[in-house]
C-alpha cells in the first residue's frame, strides 16, 4: 500500500454535496477512504452519492444532511460516522457560502461593509467560521486519542481576505486561516496535523454567479483540489502542519512529495515577526526595544 493510499481511513467532508467538496469526496473515496459527505441540502448529497455509486457501488459514500452551524448537528455527524465506521481520521472543513448570499450581483455592484445586513453577515460567518470550529472541536478528541489525524481547512487566496467589497467573506476565511496556524500549535506532538488547502484563484463553482464578468473556462477548475487533498489526508503528509497549500500550483507531473513542496507556504501570516504580549523569546523582544526597533 502506498503512503498516499487512504485505505482504512475515514473522512468527513463538509460541503460535500457539490463544487469542490464533491470533487474531493470522490477523489478520496477512489483512494480507498470511507467517506461521509455533509451538506444542508439533501438534493446535493443525493447527486454526489449517485456519482459515488457509479464508481464504488451503492452505499460506497455516506450522505448526511446536517446544519454545521448547530453544535448538536455536528455532534450527530461524528456520532453517526463513528457508529458506522468505528472511527474518524480526517476532517475536511470545506463547507462555505460566498458573497452572493449578501448581494447576488456583488461583482457588478460591490458591497461596502456598512451596507451589509447584520443577519446576512452573521449567517455567512456562522457557516464559514463557526461551522468549521464546531466540527473541529468534536473531531479533535477522536484524532488525539488514536495519535493520528488530519484537519484540512479550505480558506481563500490571501488577497481576497482584505479585498474591498468582500465583507464578510474575506474576514470569515481569514479567521479560519488564523485558526489553522493556532490549532496546529495546539496539536503539536499529538500526531494530528492542521493545514489549509485553497484552489488558488476564482474557481468555477456556484460562488461565481451566472452573468459574472468571467469566461468560466479560464477559471480554476474544481478538480485541481483532488491530488493535493488526497496527499494531505494520507500518511505521506505526516509531520506537515500549519501550512497552506495552493492547489493550482500542484504539479501532477512530478512526484507528490515534490509537488507538495512547490505548492506549500506557512498558513496565515506566520512570516510576520511576532510582537505579542507574551513572546516566546522575551529577551529578544527586550533587545529589540532597546535598539528602538
């Protein structure tokens, strides 16, 4: 069995009913994982499960309709998965909603932050940020107990996080990006890793509304996520944590470990020098203050 095989691994994929989630779910299933897809829309779940049946047979993928913004639903997802498969190894936080939920024509009529209705702000933040947290907090203890696990968070391009007209989408993904770096440190020496995977640009999914000023054939296609997510979910990525991987930079013509290096950078903004109130190196901070830096 290759290091990249997912045979024997059990994965939960939120937002698995369509777009990038469906692509990643099918790719992981083809690598041998037991996959549960979670979505709030049953019709999307049914469509992806039907595709899975054509590859792995009836019942090869478990669809679970749930609202990840509700803690009780997240608990129910994990209980169902553990009951069916006996364990869980991988959480892929892919569920998200985009700016079209704030204003359908946001690309033609940009939304200024003061124009965002509070209830729409909250609804988007609940799916994109709170839902990922609620799922991770339930899954993490299972991963820690077995000494191996993966949490993979789908965020967005860094410039989208501060682009004008993207409140609150950019901020929601910035929060999840920062959480990735923080959770990775919380989980040090447990065998559980936390990383980010992004497509690497505007992607041909429902996040880009019909009528948007794009030639959809020039957009990043969702299938770029398949190879890197399988590598990240596998034993091949042991010890790699707190990183962000850009799927569009993944070169499938070279060995996966080499492709991973080319597509990898630190998650969040870890390259910025820390000036926290409780620095890891207080003496170093004191020296910088004395120099007037």
